[in-house]
C-alpha cells in the first residue's frame, strides 16, 4: 500500500518549477500547473511546505 508523502504537493511544485524554467519564468504560461498545486494544497489543507509559494503565484495570475 502506498504511504502518504510527508510533502504531498512536492510533485506539483516541481512541475511548476519545470514549467517556469521552460517558459522564461512567466507564470501566465503555467496556469494549469499552478492550479494543480493550488488544488493539491486545498486537498491536503495546506499541510505541505510547498503550499507557501502558491499564494505568491496566485497573486501574479491574471484575474
């Protein structure tokens, strides 16, 4: 049986870093992966250290 990760949103955070690196660090090019991290953080009640960065990214997203 799979054990719950101590960092449940690590994959999503890594996906964002990879996306930003590929897209000249423009968050608007990575909206889907940013939304994936946000969803993960909601699911784990923000109990991942990787969720701290999502609020800054969300502020940069177009309304």
